[in-house]
C-alpha cells in the first residue's frame, strides 16, 4: 500500500472493525511510548499518542488503520514515525 505521506517501508495493520490496543501494540509500539526520545531537547513537549487516541475514542472516533516506519536502530523503535487513521 502506498501512503499519502512519506513513510517508505512500514509495518501496518488494517481492519474493517476498530483496532484494539493489543493489536496496535504489536504493529505500532511507538503509539504507546510514554516518554520522548532522549535525543529531543528539554523544550520539546511530548504528548503520548495513546493519550490522544484514548480521548478521540471517547469522542466516538475509532482506529481502523495504523502503520509505523521501520527503524535501523532498535533503540528508536518505540519513538519512530507512525500514523493512525480513524473513523467515526
């Protein structure tokens, strides 16, 4: 699948029903990262994606597609670029 933004090679999951957190954590672990990567400055404000996703679920939006770019450095796997598509 070719994505609209530049993700290159990705790990992805797509379902016709809402994705669960268990499904997401297997494919896009960076969604669940609780802290910013240590390469970010002190001025960088980190907002965990899962916090946003939980709030959007409360408003009726559900994830049906998610992807995460591949990494060469496994240390960055939990902080790599990711995308979640939602439906209402």
